[in-house]
């Protein structure tokens, strides 16, 4: 049943390998818990069984976000089983989970992005990393979108980038001048290290496609190296690009298209970030924003 479900996610839903791996991990944990409880058949799983699993995760100290993801995995899995008639009732309805706290995405200022991109070294990893950071910020790329880029993903004449995002959907994105310059410099260095027939745009020192984990580690390295007062993850560059675009343009529909969001409600979180930014500037700048107390 799990194999059928994962095949459905891969071939019909077009989910990425990383997403499918997360589903697999969640289901493995759930079925391990069923073994511990002596439940041997999927038909013996009811609403109470799943609610007990959610409660067990909560008592184990797992954060609300992770519990919500696992609940979503089980909901999708049992909905699939019900549609395929493996089970006669869907036990996932009316399951309660810890309430998620609404959190705004972390966003860097324009000057902080500039500081992160200020990589003057000319070594193989430095030239590559600058191109990666510039491109991720320039085109609001997800981590997996960045590492999956090939040489033919970039059209230098039109200054456009072809990206395959979530759900295997293709987007065409503009590339900024600084990112293009960094990539052109990188391509010269890349040719000295690439293995035969490797089409990946970004490679490691062995000439093979760069991994997601490597990009994460390198961004952390440059945060420390360039004396930023905080450590970021790759997605912060995407958040920052989206926020800066919205601050400048105010066009949420264009930003939605740019980010590849199916639902505009996903993009609307950046309007909250934008409001916080506006409020901060207002508080700092408006002559009558602050209360002045007199004795």
C-alpha cells in the first residue's frame, strides 16, 4: 500500500524526490508505532489510533510544524487508500493537532544581501558560491530548483532562466545583471573541474552535481566569513527577493507568478512582511509617530 501511494505521488502528483522521501519517513514512523501497539492490519486503524499517534508525537516533544506535516501525510495516505478501496472508511477525519503559531519568514535587508554577496576570493568554491547566492536572490529560487539547474537552463541572450519547480511545473524567470556576471565568471572556472558529460550548472570539486546539503553548508560558511550577525538557510534568499520585489512594486500578482505559487494566499504572507517593514519605517520617520512625554 505504501509503495502504491509513493508511486502515486511520484507519477501522478509529480512530487519531488525530497518530498516523497519525507512522506516515506512519516509513514515508516507511523507503522512502527502500530507495530508497538500490536496493530497488524490497516483495517484495524481507526480515528482513535491516529489521534493517539498525534498525541504520542506531541508528548515526545516534536514541534507543532513537524506534527502538522505528519498529520498531513497520514491524511493524504488514508484518502488514497479510501479512493482505491483498500479501506471502507477514512479514519483521518476530525483529527486534532497542536495549533501552529503564525510566523513571518526571515528576510534580509538589501544591505545584508549585498554583504553576503561580497565574495572577492577567486578560488573554485568562492566563485561558484557567489554565483549560487547571486542567482538564488536574483530569481527567488528554491534550494532544489538551484541544484537541479543544467547548463541549458540559462539563456544569456534573453537573460532568462528556465526552472522546474514544485509539481514539475516550469517557470521562466529573469536574471539580474549581477547574477549573470557571477555565472559567466563561474562557467569559466567550472570548465576546469567538470567531469565528462556532466550537465549540472553547479558542480562540486569532483566535477559532479552539487548537493542541496553542500549549498546549505556553503551559505552558512559565507554568513560567518562575511561577518553577518546571523546564520541563514537558502530559503531566506527567496523570501528576501520576494519581499524586496513587493516593497518596490506593490504588485502581488506578479510576485505570485514569479514565485510559482499556485494560490495567492501563499504569496500574501509577504504582504504581512511588507507591512512590518512599512510600520518600522513609519515609526522611525514620521514626526508624530512617537509619544513625547513631558514632566
